[in-house]
């Protein structure tokens, strides 16, 4: 056994998995100590959110409160409430929009500081 800690698995969630969560996934793909993925809550999302993805994740970072609220009843028990984070980023950005990148860089690392793999 190497003794190295497993990376923190972070799942970014938005509605259709086309703009906000894929931007976050691309932005933080090389962040040291994190393994990232993204998914969407809509049926037609590029990568639909599933129980398997939530069970893989240590933390789900939701772009809006509505995403967290969608997860709670549908996929009960996959992640505890303290592992469902909300950023409050509205659906008004394009993929890799510089303003979105700035928001994500400012909001995500502090919210994940101190979170350890479960």
C-alpha cells in the first residue's frame, strides 16, 4: 500500500451539462488532489446525473439551489447534505466564458478546502 491519499472526487452539476458544469470540469481537471466529473439534472443532459455518479463523488458541487433540491429526493442517501454544495451560479454563461471561469476560480477552491474523501 502506497500510503498516498486518494484524490477528492468532485462532481459538478448543472441542468443540461453543456455549459457551466463542463466548464468547471475542464477548469479543475488538473487541480492537484482532485478528480473531477460533471453531469446534468435534465433528461437530455450530455451526461445525465445518476446514482452511480453521486456514489462515486465525495462532493457534488451544484451550480444552483434547484440542482441540489432535485438531487435530494430522487437520489436519497447517495451523498449527505454536507457533501451537496451550491454555488449560486445562474444559467447565463457560455462554455468557458471568462466571467464564469473567474466565478468558479473564486468560489470552488474555498468551498472544497478541508473536504476529504469519504
